[in-house]
C-alpha cells in the first residue's frame, strides 16, 4: 500500500489507486530515464514503462497504452508529450515541469556540449571528410525511419478499406513530387494531404452507412 | 538575424508536425530561404542528434547552436517543449474523436504527406553532400547494418565517419 512505499505522499483524498509520488522522487526518476536514453525514442519508452507501470504501479498498463496513443496525435516530439501527460497525471502542473526538466536536463546538456565541441573543429579536413561519410548514413537512417512510420499507417489503410491505401499512396507521391517541382509552402501541403485523406475516409463512411440503411 | 522570427519558425515547424524529425521539411524550407542555415548545418545537426542521448528530436537544439549560438540552442529547447503541451487538451477530446473517420484520416494523411516531403529533403541533403557511388554505398550499408540490429546507431555513425575519412580525405 501507499504508506509502505518509500517516496510517496499519501494522497490527501485517500485515493489509494493513484498514489502521488513526491517531487524529488519524480525528478530523480526522470533524470535517470533521461541519462540512460541513448538510442532514440523506443528505448526511452521502454524505460518509462518499466519505471512507471512495472516497478511502481503508478499507472495501469491500459492507462499507459491510452496515454501513448494520445501522444501520437499531439504536435511535436511524442516522447515529450508522453512525459508531459504522465507528469500531469501524477502531480499536476508541477509534475509537468519536474518531469520535463528531469528528462531533458542530461540529454540537452550533452547535445549542446557535443555541438559546441564539434563547432570548434568543423573546418578541420579530417572532420569534413568524416561528415561526408556521416551524411549518407544519416540519410539511410532517415529512409528506414520513414518506412517505420509509413508501414503501420499503410497497413491500417489496407485493412480498413481498399481505396484508402490508394489515397495514401497518392498523397505520398503527390506531396513528394510537388515539393520536388513546385516548392509550395510545406505546411499548406501537409494540411492538404491530411484533408484529402480525411475527406476520403468521411465520404466512404457516409456511402457505407447509406448502403446499410437504404 | 531576427531572433523572435527565428523562434517562431522553430515553433511553427514543431507545431505543424509530429515525431522527432517531422519538423525537418518545414525548417529546411524556412531557414534555407532566409539564408539562416545551410544544408551542411542540417546534416551536422541531424548527425549530432542521432549520436547524443535523448529523443532524436533534439537535433533541433544542435541546429539552433550551429545557426544562432547559445541563444539559438535555448530557443530551440523552448520551441520543442511548447507544442507537446497540447497533449493535455488532446487527451480531453480524444475519447470523443477517436472513432471520427475524418480526424482519423486527416492525421494519417498528414503523417504520410510528411514522409513524402521528408524523402525529397533526404535526397537534397545527399546531393548537397556530393552524391556519388561512395555516398550511396554508405547509405545502403547503413540501412543493412541497422536492420541486422547488431550495432547501436551511434556506433554505426562512427563507422560511417571512419569510412568518410578513408574515402574522402
């Protein structure tokens, strides 16, 4: 129970299902996650799940899953949205500030220092040659990541409706070709892509329900 | 450089995208058009973002430093922390909207559009770096090595750096 666990305030309202961690415990946890989060988002998500669901049971697995899918719909970095949402659930506004600070302090500090060090040597011929090797590698990673993002989306389209996959592929190629040849404002084009797929889904759903009722 | 406008461009790119690299196409367009960043700086920032800890989205902080110094990196931190705060509002409406076909399709279409644009930006980065057989070999090699899951990403990038030194010096 909550009283026996170290580092917990007993919730004033006596809600034992959602014990609130104290600020310092919460900060230390996020700091540890931030410091260990080498290798991108997936590893970090796992660390968060382990810390908040497995070990401390501050969240149920389905609450975590719900939070995670909400974060996919949020602008910006998904992992930061997850951090904000969990911080809010556990301690309200102060929880958000504490969690973000904990997660970002190690990684931001290291990122800035690495860049500063790099900026000092970036004109050195060896460094320039190294960069020429790194850029194609980064592009390779970018291609892989595009595929990882696109795959579940396209798979979902394929499983719902036949035409939806075709619309997705059209949106994908049209936005690429438009940028290549006409350089339109990117934001407008992304919104157009979204609107096209959204309208198509909506029209299909409407026709489907008409067929059912009529 | 107008730092307020610079901050707005960083914020806008993050507001209209999801994921760590979704803001790349918008920033690439806005900053290059004003001459505030170069393809090389983008490539450098992306590489640092991959090697350093934390979400890969922190590459923007590196870009901030390279293009506008310490102030730029701090503005970038603020710009990437603000948009995800919308999660608190999104959470409230999520239950009502999760079965809404338009919203569902819109989000999918937006994400797919981002990928279409992203692919073009990747090719442009490759071209700016000098597209040749060596570069393509490194690209393909990286994809192959990453897919085997034998080596962590920072190690693969260090290998690419070593190949760069051998092949391009």
